[in-house]
C-alpha cells in the first residue's frame, strides 16, 4: 500500500512539473525563462507560478521519502503537518487569483492562452497537492519489528486471550471516535415527529432570508438615485420596497424563531425521557462503577481485573440526564436556526455580488478560505483539545507508562469537570447533617472549589483560543473591506462599474462578512452541543451488561430459596493479588493500557445453604463476610461467577424481573424513601394498591400510630430521602412497604437496627405472625434478633463457617459462640 501511494504521488508530481513547465515556456521557448530571470516583473511575469510548481515538487518529494523510508512513523508525521499544507495551498490559490486580476489589467485573457492555462493548472494543482498529501498521511503503518517488543507482544497476546477466554473473540470493527456530522444527523432524526413544525420554521426562515438579501440591493438603488438623479420620485420606489421587505422579514423571523424553539423543546423532552428509560434498564454494576468512578474495561471478563489507564473518566449520570440534555437542545435549537439563515443569506449575497462585478467578487473571496481555515482550526481545538498522557504509580514499585496519547475532547472535559463539581455539591447538600456534625463545611467548600478551578483552567484555554480567533477574523475582515473599496474604486474610475452598484456591493460584502462570522461562531456552538450529545448518546446506545431478568413467571411460589456452591466477586471492585506481571503495552482489544492481571476479590466462595418456607434464617458473621452480597444475589442485582441461586428450584436470573420482586421483598439497613407521601412510599411500585392494604401493612410494621399523628396522616410528605421522619420511623415505613406486597420471601437486612427496644419487640411479633406464610432471611447482629431463628448461617471471609440453630451453635463453641460472647461482654 505504501509503495503504491508513493508511486502514484511521484507520477502526479512529475506530471505537474512537466505540464507547468510547458505552459510557462509556451511549449519550448526557453528564452522566456532567461528573460524573466533577468527582468522579473510581478505584473506580467509567470515565473512565480512556475516556482510554485517547484515548491509542490519539493513538498511531495519530501513526504514520499519520509513515508517510504519510515513506514511506521512517516504517515503519522505527514498527517500531523496537514494543517500547514492546507495553509500553503490556500496561500497559493489566493496568489493565483490575484495574479489573474493583475494580468487582466494589461490585456484580455483571450490574448493570453498560455497564461490562462498556467493559472488554471496552478489552481487545480493546489487542490491536487492537498489530496495527495492526505493520501500519504493515510498510508497504513507497517508492523513493527519483533526486536525490542517481545514483552509487549506477549502482553498483548495475554490480555487478548484473557478477554476472549470467556466471552469469545471480539466481534465487529474496532470502535471509532464519534463523528460530529453523524451525531448532528442523529439529533435531527430524533425530530422527525416534528417534521411539520420544522417545515413551517424552514419556510419562514427562507422568506426572512430572501427578504434580507434584497434589502442591500435596493439600498444601493436608493443611494444611486440620490447621487445621479436627485429625484424624490425615483427615490421613493426603492425606499418603499426596503420598508416592505423589512416588515416581511421581521414577521417571518418571529415565526421562524418560535417554531424552532418549540420543535427543539420537544426534542429535549424525547431525548431526556428515552435516556431516563435507558438508565432504568442498566444493571446495578453500571451504577456502582459510575458512582465510584471505577473504569469500565470493555470486553474483559468480570473476574479478571486489569490495572488500566482509562481512556476517559467515568461520566456523571445525573449531569448527563440534566445539564447535557438541556445543553443539547438549547445549543442545537439556537445554532441550527442561525446557521441555516446565514447560509441562505450568504448564498443570495454572493449571487448578487457576482452579478454586479465578478472581478470585485474575486477580490472578496480571496480572504474567505483563510477565515474558514482558522475557524476550522479553532473549532477542532475547541472540540478535541490537547493530548493527555497519564502516568500512574502502582504499589510494589510497578509503574504504568502509557505508550500512546489519548485525544480528549475539550468540550467533554468541561462537561466532565462540571459533572464532578455538581457531584460534590449534590453529595454535600444532600448530606448536610453529616457535614455539619463533623464541622467539615470548610473542607467541602475547598473540595468544591478545586473542581471549579479545574473547570476554570479549561475555560481559560477556551478564552485564549477565542481571543486569537477573534483577532484574526477581525483583521481579515477589515483587510477584505479595504481591498474591496480600493479595487471597487478603481473599477468605478475606469468605468467598469457604476457607483450605485459599488455601494450596494459594499453593503453585500458587509452582510456576507457578518453571515460568515455568524456561521463560524455557530460552528463552535454546534461543537459544544455535539460534544454534549455524544456524551448523551453514549448512554442511549449502551446495552445492559446483562438483562434485569428472564422470562419465567410461575403461577405459584412456595418461597424455597437455595444457594448452591455460590462463588461471587463484584464486577466493580479491583483485585488484591497479582497473578502475573507483564510489560506495559496498549491493548487494542479492550482499549486500555494493561499492565498487571489481578486475581479477583471473591466475596463469596462455595457458599451453600437453604431458606425454607415458614422458617426464619439468620445470616451472621464479621463485617465483610459476604452477608449483604448474599442478599444482592437473591435480589438478582448481580450474577455469581459460579454456582446457582434458586427460588423454588429455578435460577433467579431466569425469572421475570417484576415477578421476582413481587415475590421477594427487601428491607435494607439504610431505608430509602422518596420525596412523596407516606402512602405513596408504602405502595411504591404497586399500581392501584388499595388504601386498606397500605394501612394493614403499616399496622403490621408498627407504623400506623405515628403515621396517624402526622399533620396529614398518610398524605404527609416525608421530604427528600425521608428527612421529615426519624430514623426509626423511616425504617418502619420501609418494613410496611415490603409487607404490603405480601411477599413469599422477606429479607430483613439489619431492618430493626434503628428501632428502640419496644418498637423492635412489636415488629418482631408482627413478623413472627407471617413467618408461617413466607420465608424470612434476617441479616443482623443483635442477639435478640438472631437467637429465635430456625437456622443460623455463619459467614466468615466469604465461606460458610458453620450453620444450625442457636443452641447447637452455642454448644459447639465455634465462631458464632465467640461472637455472642463478645456481644454479651460489650453489653456488660
């Protein structure tokens, strides 16, 4: 491939030089070269255009040599200097147009066929130079030699084999960065339901733009009539036309703006609603990872943890749902409106300018490519930002050294830092009691300020880039206006243009410059919106790592629960023991720089026990023994790496999601209430639950009395996260929420820990009355809760240390007996 590209480039560049030489020498008249070397005159000499051909030869020869001799780094270096080559091509093209105007001052082009041919060929060759340069920059890199890379190669194979060992080989093409045009097109596709409204907006946008295009023309006519005829009758007609066009444009502008705003408000509604629904379908480990900021090594099996340098930090779910979706609709709705209007106006203005004087139009357009080039560079910087290199030092002396840079999008960086700041603020404000109790207000303020300062540094980059861009754009616009006035005055003096047309032309130039400036400004705004949209679409396109449930929904449920040889490790927790050390090398499979392969942290190892209907089973053991993990597996929040969790002989992951959670109810250690009424919290998840059932569940949970004493009874709002209730009251409402479902399996995860002795006793009496109807699993430390259980399962370091009734475990003198003795001593 490289040899073919180099050969094609050499053939083209030799053809370019040969044809340029023939056109310059008028065939084979070498005296022209000798004459112009001695007496060069920029007004009529073509030696400079022939020199441009030699410059193109030098550039492409250098690129060909670089690619041919260094096939590994050559194409990358050629691609890196593409913006400089684009600038060279723009300069050469502009100089060619200026040369054309200079030659026209001497004699018509019909009398200069050789010069016309060389001008056209030079202009076309500039485009050819750019195409050939991009061709060389896209030559695939040659594979590196084996020497010096055996360790990295072994690491790559090791990582790939680990990732493919359980999930199979990678399928599909390698993931590519999102394309701005595709993202914008996808946003517009979401607006298909508003096609009628957008059609109305587009129609009035067209009317408004066309009216504004005609206004400068009639302004020129009016000023021309004042200068030439000095007649009020001839002045009245263009003035009335300008007034009519202005009114029509204003009315159309209002309809157009309102229609676009309404259409994209509906777009925001659809995207936000769909994103929320997608988030609700994600697996629990997704929220664990995004809450803790753990990286997501795509494709790596959950029991093989990799120490990786992530491509980008985990985004904040809440920020994407709120600020990113709002930014998408606001920026896109405003900027697409302005963009389309200015594009139509620019096309109309350009058409009128060409009709008035194509020569003066040629002078005008000379500056546009440079302005567009700078806008593109600025837009790319605004979106892409600088390359980042991360260096992380690991324990035991192992250091990570990324072997390649990852391009981070500047807009995404700003959004991510804003999300981190919002996360700190939300966490602090929602936990203000804890912050105040530890007198850490100043510490939280410093933490929030550090996030804001990080965002400020990114904003400072944006401000500096915009200052440079605005300076160059203003300078180019002023230079273009001066050139138009000077050359336009020359055309009027030489009777090649009317004075009124010159005035109208200047107005069109100002309008065109304003349109292009707006388009450039809109481009950067669109990049902001597209950057936010890409973050939103990352979640919209995300499929759950595993479905929330299966399809089975048996007619009956006895409540028999079995744990059979269950081994489990959390997907979001890194390992603790190194299995194998490998040299750092980038893994194309999972997109991370993988250094060490870690053993999994197994929170459960070969756990087996049974929960029988009508019995109370207690899970006890030291903290971190795996008690809450058993609860999570029974709730099907996760799936074990080995073994099965069964409900009536069926694996819980095969049961339908709503069916499982209608039969299995959970009361957690820290009850979560929503900012709704007490009745709505008890009936949460049950559509149309009767009030009598809600009250009956509250009575069983010993909550009816305090609820009745609330200002509005069951219709009283509990506040955000239940802040209007005490800890014990929240726990009893949570117990009532579980009991109202009439579950077959009831899980109490430290459910009575916040109750006083009397309330706990009454709740225990209520619970004992339903144990004959369902299976109860209690996770607790209190002896009063555990000793009455039919079976006690003692977990230690993820294994079942012993199990049996209270009396037998006390007699055996094992771990359970020691835990009880410690508790009794602590009470004394």
